[in-house]
C-alpha cells in the first residue's frame, strides 16, 4: 500500500485534477470494500479459485504469431460506452470483421485470454496509471471495455468532458485507473498558432506525471507519435535545435529522432531518481507508425488490409523498416535505465515489448471508419490508432501477465 502523500501537493496552486486524484488514491489504499453494489459486481462466486500464475515465468509472450480464432470479441460498441469515437470501427460501418478473428500465440506457450473477473480480484485495493498520448488512451479504453463485462467504473475526473486526463474508480473493488496526458514525456508548450512549433524542454521531465508515480502500484509509460510534429528543442532553457524547421531559428535541424531519444532518457532517469517507489513502471514499446500504404498519412495513405501479416513479412525487427530507429532508441534507453536501476538496487522497471506483435496487424486500424461516411470532417485515414475491439486488446492480455509476475 502507498500512503506517501506530500504536504506540498496539498498546499499552494495545485490543479484540481491532482487534488481529486490524491483523494481517490488514498481511498484506493485505505478503504476496504463494505458491500457496496450498483457500481460494480463484487467477486464472490470464485473466491476459492486457484490464484493466477503468469506464463512469463517460462515463456516469452512477446514473440510469436497471430493465429485464427473463431471466438467472438469480448465486447462491442453496444456493450462498452468507453470507446473513443475515432476508434469505433464497428459503429461506423467497417464492413470486414475478419480482423477480430485472430489471437496472439507466443512461440513457447498459450497466452491466457484476459479474464476481467480475475483481473479485478487481483487489482483490489490497487491503482494503475497510463501516461502518454492518444495511444495510451486507446490502451486504457481497451482495458475499460474488457472490464465492462464484470463492472463499470465511476468517472471521478474533475472535468468529465476532458478526454486527456481521466480518473476512474471501481468502487466494489477499490481499484483506480487514471490517464495522464503527456505525449512528449518531458515538459512541453503548445505552438501559439496552427502552423507553429511545439517547444520541448528535453532536459526537464513532465512533473505532472512524474510526481504521481509513487502513488500508483502500476504506471504504464508510452510515447512516440507526437515527436513527428514540428518542434523546437530547449536544453538548460536555451534553444539548441529543432525538427521540421527552417533556418529562421538559427539552430540545426536535429530531427525528431534526437528529441525522441532525449525525452525517453530524461523520463526514465527521472523515474530512477524517485524515492519511496514500491510499485512498477511498465514501458510499452513503439506502436507502429508505418502501416500506411500508397502514401504517407497526409498524402492519401491508407490501411485496407483485412488479415494479419506473418512474422517473416515484417522488416523492422531485423533492423530494417521506418519504425526501427524509434524502436532501437527506446530499447537502448530502457536497457541503460534498467542497468542503472539494478546498480542502485531499485528494480522498478518492466518492458512490454509489444512492437513485434503489432507490426503484423496493419489490418487493425480504423482507416476511414472513425466517423459516418457522410460526415463533413477533416480527418486523415487513421492507420496509427487501433479499432476497439481489435488487436490492441492483447496489450491487456500482456499487461495482466506482467503484473502477475
């Protein structure tokens, strides 16, 4: 249990969001279930079941193949109201449903299907935070939809209309799920105009999420896609470079790979520097950005495939392909942080190496099925996010196996 609540957090100009979150995490760790019903179904029928044991003790769950699966998806847009509209492929008429009929099979074992009742029993009196961008939110909403088979949370967010920062509480299980919006992981400032550059302070971690890590049992960290946006790079508050920029700034174009690597390095070092952390920080590797066919995202590229690829049909994992440089940098920074943590005696990092599995699923994206066909919206074909339900649901199969270890 974590009761490390800083007096500083409760004094001074603190955002309402963080105040509400502190109260919820306190409740998560000190309030015992008193028989409340209506918000969730308390797990009583299966208390005598054998405790779950992770298959990761004898199997690498991150390498394998997608195999046919005739079982229907665990949920749909009709049974889960947590799906972001742009990922609601079934609601908006995606005609091929074959992409739902596959499951991930690791090379040396079977990956157990996500069991929502079992997960919630394990998660009782615990807390989980997602940190990152809209793909982190995509992941969180997948989890909420899977859990909806058993229980529905109460939205405890100070501003329920805010889709970037969320707090959900499963009262019957005393389990909290939160989302911290931090697409660059470091401190960032949005551009002043539509065509401007983001300002990234590459030596300053984003304290909005870093300061909250000690209060959670599990924190799932991810980031990549937003580094492709035009940005100015600051170190020691001095402009040192940029990406997708002209000579008007008088600094070199260091490319998005520079900012991506630096941000991960600073974020992971900030985690290792924290005291009083008894939980785990799970780093999820890159979700592919290369699934556009016949053009880039802004030049008509699309993803119309209807079946997964085989592992030997992808190129990134053998050192080729456009995603490889992102993946390699993230892995190198993770390994360095892991080594530093081991030397310090604070092994709190875990790696969710989901990239290989997701590279094989170019068929799992919304494409143009993120809105009604006749809606007048300015949206590109989405080959970055994942349909819900869809392949992304295996991230929660993996997540449960990881937290069971």
